[in-house]
C-alpha cells in the first residue's frame, strides 16, 4: 500500500548549501536514505533526498534556516519506531536525524526531574536515573527517544498509574522554522502562566517545530512489586475485570491484556505452553510488603469474582520477568508467525466503562469476517490495539480489514472515545481524525500555518 505523493526532489543549490554547511554529516547514500524512508509500520515508503545527522541545537537551527531559505521539506527523525507513518518524508527533502543529541544533561533527584537532549532513549534515561532511585515512567514497547515520545504523546504500560508523556514533560526548548528557539512549559511542578504552548508541541509529530531539549518528571522506584497473571474465558470478561480493578482504587503500576491468539503466537514462536486464553497482567507496587499483600489479596478476589482462573503471582525481578514474557513477546511473535504479511495495528481509546462492550463488538466483527485479528490492550486506560495482517495482494482480506477498522472507529467515536490513544495520526489516521475533530480541524490547520506558513515541517502528516 504505497502512499502516492509527488516527491519534490531537492534542488542542487539546496543540496550544495547543506553539504557546504554540514560536510560529511549530510548523507545521500542510498542505504542511509532507505533507513529513513519508513517507520515500524512498514506500510508506506518514500526516500528522503538527504539525511542530516545533527549533533547540537545549533545544527537544528541551521538546518531549519537552510530548509526555509531553499524551501526544502524537513522531517525530524529519532528512532523511527512510530507506527502511523510519521517519519516518512512523503515530499522528499531532508530527514533530520536527532539521535546524536543523546546526552542526559542533568538529573535533579530532589526535584524528581531530568533534563535531556531529544535523542536520549527512555531505557538510557532509566539506566542513569536508577542510581538515584528514580525512573521515567512512560514505556512504549520500542526503545523510543524522549523527543519522539513527546512528539507522538506516547504512553505504554506505565500510563495507567503515571500518565502519558504529556503528563510527564515539564519544559521543552523548541526550534521554530522562523529561526527562533523558544522555551515552553516550566521546571516547576505546575503552572497557570498563560496559554499552554508546551502541550501544543506535544503530539504535534514534528509539524510545528523541532524539540531540542526536554525537562521531564522522574518517579521514585517502588520498593515492593508483585505481578499477577490471570486467564479469562473471553476478552470481554477480562476487560470487565480490569474496570473492576481500577474501581477498587488499587492503582496498579500496569494493567495489560492480550488475547488467546497472541498467546498462541508466543507458544508457537517461542516453544512455550501458556494456556491459550485472554490473559490479564496486573502489577502492583507499594512501599511496604504488608500493604502489597493486602492489595494482592483484594486483587485475587476481584479476579476470581470476574471469572479469572490460573492465577499466578511473582515477586522477584526474575520471576516477574518470566510472568510478563508472553505480554512482552506478543507483538514480535505475531509478526514472526506470518512472514511476508503486512501488519496493521490500530490504537483506539474509549471511556473505561465502555471498554468491555467496544472490545466485544470489535471481536464479533472480526469473527464474522473470519479475520485472524488479535487484541492487546493497556486496558486500565481503556486503550487497545487490534493487530490485523494479510498478504499484501490479498484484496478481499484487506477490504474486510478496512471495513472492520471503519466500524470499530465509528463505535469508538460514538461512545466518546478517540481514534488514537498513543500512536498519533501520521499518514494512516487522517480520515479518522477528520471524523473525530470535524469542528476543530480547521483551527488546527490555522495553528499549523502560524508556525509553518510554507508547510515545510513534516508536511503531509496529521492532515494533508
Ligand atoms: C514494538 C513496538 C511497540 C510499541 N508500543 C508502543 C506503546 O506501547 N505506546 C506508544 O505510545 N507507542 C508505542 N510504539 C510506537 C513508538 O514507539 C512511539 O510512537 C514513539 O513515541 C516513537 O518514538 P521514536 O523516538 O521512535 O520517534 P520517531 O518514530 O523517530 O518519530 C516520531 C514522530 O516524532 C517526530 N519527532 C521525533 N523527534 C522529534 C523532535 N526532537 N522534535 C520534533 N519532532 C520529533 C517525528 O518527525 C515523527 O513525527 C511502539 C512501537 C513498536 C515498534
């Protein structure tokens, strides 16, 4: 499914100006351009004309100035793990690789915060924060960068307790296409000072400016942890249990669901024998073992009352890792099980009390159309993903997938949900954003035009 757009090839004057300024940090090598022409969804592909490996904020400012002068589209690129086509340079131009801005500039343990360059990955920040007894709580599955995560407002398994990236970024420096570098937000824990420009750039997918520095929140590492794994007969039953756990104010560290198809994929791919049922993982944390045991006992009761079976608890880091294995390996196992197929992951989020019915209805639609679709959810947030797959040329199956996707989205929006809980819009969700935000899409375009009147910053993303 290539995304058909005209690639406005960068002219030679622009290329020479970039070469003269950046020397061998600018690459036009085929292999380098190819690595910057796709994201992890692997659905669309388009080469940039050149890739610049930036290593400082000044590089970013200079690249933006050259892009403006020569009318060259510029696409920020960090790790490239996004899933909605966000980093694909659909109009060619310059891919601005920010992975070289990879320094943790400071950790302030007393303020529970760290200041980082945007190319720092979250596992690296966690490695450095650990010695202070602190951690960064947002954990998308891939080893994403802080700048990329801010730009998609990523979340992951920790969001149920600690919030999304938006909730965990205090302040940022952002380079604009007009040459300014602005500071948005504040290092204080809260602020009521004027319009909230920080949150305008979070989730903007690099369409408004380039983030060059972030000050982010860190959290104390919980001293006691336990994870409980539990099987259910249906996905709906598991989701209803998740709603009950949230209602009991247990404040789980993580609350995750995968269905029996994903467990089957893990069993086949890794040679395991996990019971092939919809499964919940509930991780609880506490400063004391006694309090943890009380929460665990209540959690056991709630799971059993909701029809849960095969309950298994794990305390030590090694045991917990083993219990989490099927959840962590689900995506790669599903992909490995169908070589040559294209995968399409969806990402809806609904009000928590509507989750069981939306999951159930979506599952029924998939079954009616005999689709081999699997489900994974950050269910404590009401957020779930359906992973579809089919051979690239299998038109009847793709038609059925898109019809199911459209129906799931219509249902999601009808119950007050959103077309993207955490992956963003990129190229793939523009039609659904237009449905969800029909009344404010025009205003969003006006904001885009204010920051980027010539549409040079990651053009073609979020909306055409
Ligand atoms: C196996 C797997 C599991 C995943 N699980 C989750 C999950 O649980 N939750 C979740 O939210 N996501 C998940 N993702 C998606 C992905 O990890 C996130 O979208 C992540 O935020 C992308 O970060 P990145 O560093 O790879 O950014 P990139 O993909 O490089 O870029 C993402 C977007 O940000 C822009 N950008 C990057 N850096 C900057 C910057 N400094 N300034 C301005 N714009 C910038 C880019 O132009 C692009 O639009 C998963 C992906 C995979 C492959």
